[in-house]
């Protein structure tokens, strides 16, 4: 992890390091080893190192086999051996396939989006196309991936920490605009999971993960120290159900980022967990009882001593609550506005000071990066965010009344980016319609 970090700062890869067992840094640890090995630290600080490696064009690899199937198997074996894969089959990023993917953007293939932390690999448009080619993507998916990578690299997200931390944050990419339907990105039933009717989200999310690993160095156990690595195969890429928005509700990208309705955009934040919430009542509740009880159950999932909230206390988000169109409409019919829902959830998820003390929460608040979070330490009960507007509400998931879904945040910011598509985009969509219909 340290090698990733220093290489991203353009420090030589053979920088001296002295390593100690993780037990050295646990409470009540024996620190004798630090004293005994201090000379190693002094020697490391005074040793000359080689110049950092220069970044240049990589040579194309050649993989041969007795048949196409054999060559494909050998290529995937190479991906695993080189630690370039994720354990699932990948497409080789041949020059022809990458050139085909690049039809999905008006940007030059050499256009630099940024440096992927912490290792510091350069994220170009071509690098996006390579990752998308490897995960079975198509040209029309490329604008979404480029915008997501650009958002991921925004300094306000502190992605260098998200990549390395043990907290297992993963990017959530919500898409607004007509491009979602055009590329078959799911906003309805099963929108966070696999669906052959809507294949775009899996390819885009997996391509982003490939870049996080291969450019950013987020390799489990050496680059990223997350014990569980949950939701990291495909990340989460889905579309808001804009057709299902209640009257008067703005699309997420318009409300949060000020983008014009009808424009294509992504909104990215980091989550660290996911919970399905039974929202509907079990017996013969009135409509009013059903909605209020469901709101309290949602708030209950927020009201946990989960101090990843501190990462985005002032400018970020405590997380995203996903409501189906049926749930949203039911609340609106009883006079609930989006703002009223936010205020209710935040107000009813406050954590009593006694619980903060019992769980060690005050100590975490004292060392919070965010000053406003540190200043909130004596509020009783303690609010999980500085203002209700930080809570994300998105309509998605189809026409079903029983559940809501909570994506627990670990996100210093929520970053929006608009997309650029090529003039030939309509033709790409026509080609996709034929290809995906089996034509």
C-alpha cells in the first residue's frame, strides 16, 4: 500500500521501508520493536534511491494458441498471472476492439483525464476504452465511463484514501438523462444487479473497477486493505427512474448538481454498505400508518453508530436512500415532499449521547477530518449529517411497494459530471439495437 502511495507521488519504487507486524499498532501493543529497530529507520532515511520510473507507451502483448478458444483461455490465464484480472473471464483488449470502443467519444484517445490514486497510473481516454473492452463493453457505454472516471478523480472525493482504506468503500454511479435508456442502463427492477435485458451497468462498473486496480493499485491485501471488499466486482452503476418521479420532484443530477433536465450526467459517491429495508406494513395499517411506519424503519437503518458518516459530514453525504416509484408516489399523495422526507429521516436518525459514549463514538468525532463534524460532538442527540440536504434520495427499482434500499455512505463529496457524446452516437445506438437483438 505504501509503494502504491509513494509511486503516485512520483517517488522511486525502491524507496526504503521498514515494516512491522500489524499488532504493533493495536491498543496496548508492545512498542519495544520500534526501539530495537530504530537504526533501520535511520539507514532508510539516508540511503540513496534510484530515479522514479518514467511512464511511457506499453508494448502490445501477443498470445497464441492452437485455436481461438485456446488463445482466449491463455490470455485470461495471463491476466490472472499478471494480477490484471478479477477472477472472472475478460475479453482481450485487441487494437481492433479498443478502436471500436473509441467510436463512443469525441475526445482524443490520448486525452488525459487524470492520475489514478494512490499508485498514480495515468487515466487516458484510451485507458477507459481498454478497460471497457476487457469487460465486454460497447462504444455507447464509453461516455458514461469517462464521466465516472473524471468524477472519481475529483480531489474532493479523496479517492486516494478510498482506494487504500480498510473501510471497503465502493463507487456508486447514478446516471441521469436520455443516455440511460439509449444504452439500456437499468433504472427498474434489479437495477443494482445483473440483468441481460440491461447489460450496460455491469460492464461500466466492472471497467471502473479494473482501472481502480490496474491503474490505481487497489489490489486486495497490498493496495486496498479492506477485509471484505463488498460490492467490488461491478461497483454500482444504475439510472434514476426519471419517468417514475412524482410530480414536482427534480432528477437527482438537477437537484444536487444543477444540471439541466434532459442533459446526460453521472453523479458519483462512495458507499460502504447496502441494506434492503422492508418498508410496507405487514397487516391492515392505514395508508398514513403504512407510510409513517416505513419512514421510521428507514430512519432506523440510518440511526446506527456508523462513523463513516464523518467522512462527508459537511459537504458529502451520509448515503443514498433509494425509493421505488410506488413508494415515492404513496408518500407524495399524503403530502410528503422530498425535503420533508429528508428532514424526517435525518431528524429520526439522531444518535443519543449515551449511545455515542457506549460505542466509542465521541472519540471518532474528536479526530474527524471535517471541522464541522468535530464541532458537533456535544449535540444530543447527535445528527448523522450537518444538514438534511446532504442525504441523497433517488427514485429507482421498478413499480413495487414493499422495500426501500439504503446505501451507507463513506463519501467526503458527491461529484457530478456531464457527458460528451460523438456526433455519430445515434448510429452507435442503431448498431447496438441490432447487435443486442441477436441480429
